[in-house]
């Protein structure tokens, strides 16, 4: 694989993956835990309840966040390996 020069947009996209992954993970799993433990809705959970989404919808948001974090980590490791060549 040829070395591609790192552009400013690539770094920004990588940072956004980490950011959105963290936000979705915290909001999704945090909302699901709060809903289950204290029977109160806020954040993502509150919006999903207003849209008549089942209770497990917040868990899906958390899983989407984990998927984004895994993608960001994979890209980070790959870019570090490419720089070492």
C-alpha cells in the first residue's frame, strides 16, 4: 500500500470518529442505565421515548458508539503502522 500523505481533513475525520463514538457510547449506555435504575428519561433516552422507540433503543445507540470507537481505533493503529514503514 503506497504511503499517502496525511491531510488535514484525514486528521479531522479521525478526531470526529473518536468524539462521536465517545458521545454516543456515553449517551446510549448512560441513558439505558439511568432508565433501568431510576426510571427516568433524559438525553438520548428521553428523545427515543418521545419517538415511541422501545427501551432497548438506547442500547443500540451505545453499541453504535462502540462501533465508531472501534473504527477509530483500527484507523489509528493502521495509520501508525503506515508511518513506521
